[in-house]
């Protein structure tokens, strides 16, 4: 997986209280930020609040990563069509006012598509190249070793409350879909002893691995790679078909895998 970043909800234990106050929204309740992502700054320095009635930065980021590549191209087409219509209006105010707004919308949509594509490409590259050690046998593996199967790769951490909340559903999903050609791999950058000591039985249904974390990238790129939990669904050719940020349900995992076909 490439270097992309970190998002909030259940931060490291020392940040949890601050996060709950600053980002008490739906996205915040289902995500956790990697402790190294915000370093000595608070989460608001990475993703500042945008006010009560506007979508939070987390919500915008979730939308861009999960749906940006599929939804925003339609917005670009509509903005261009509207721009052509506005430019043909005889009234100067309508032509330049509406035209300017539509042009801005088109440029923002293009930027969103490029951002989403970059993040997803980074996540795919980092995931396929990542070397990890399985807790069951201690052997070194790569996600690419399971090429030819549908893979659900979940990045989690013991300190992340949303991760712990989704594990029962993820374990049940792994058990139910094991015989259908689906492999669920759960990865954390914590010490093997920490994971063994914590020992959630749901993890036993998955391929459990630990890896050495890279230094997170800065800015928004750093935000996505440090987000916990983050789940990638890869098809049999190892192409990323879905990226899910934050805690998910059994139905969400099932829906993402069914879209692979």
C-alpha cells in the first residue's frame, strides 16, 4: 500500500478525548487516526472544523476516497453542460456569475477525481508491496501471495475503538466467505505481543499479520494511510475495487465483495 495517511475518530488513547470533542460526528465515531499522524499537533490541525452546517473534512475525505472516482465525473459533465448553457445567455450577470460558479465546480470536481485516483493508487501499491509477518506461523508474506482470490485487506489497531467494534462482523464475514474464494487479511503495525495479548477471537477467522509502519506522508496523503480502520477489497487480478474508511458492518463487507462479482 502506498503512503497516504490518517483520519480521525478514535485517535491514539492520549488524543481520544480531544477528538470526541472536536469531531463528534458520524465519521468521527467510526474512524481512528494513527498516533504518528498528528504528531504533537491536535487532529484539528490536520482536518480543521468547518462549522456546524457544512460537511466536515472527514466526511469530504471519505466521500472522495470511497466514491470520488465514480460520482465526480458525472458532476464534471453536468458542470460543463451548465457552463455552455450559461455562456450562451445574453445577460452578462448570468453569463459570468453562473458561468464562474460552474467553472469552479468543474475544476473542484477534476481535482477531487485526481485526488481520489492518487489515493486509491497509493493504497493499492502500498498494500501489494507490503511485507508482513503472520502471527500463526511467523513467516513473511505479501498480500500479492493471495493473488487469484478476492481479498479483503483490513488495517486495524488494538487502540482503535471503531476497529474493535467492527471485528466481530469482519470475523463472521471471513468465516462465512472462506469457502467462496474470499481471503480476509487483518494487518496492524503494532508489536506481535500486543496483538496476541489482546487476542480477539474474531481475528482467528482471518489471516493475521503485523508489519513495520512506514513514516506516514504529510498532509491529506498522510491522513488516509493513518486512518484506522481502512479496508480494501481487491479482485482476483489484485485491482482495488473498493476502499472503505471507518468501521463497517457485515452487510457493508458483503456488499463490497458482491460488487467484485
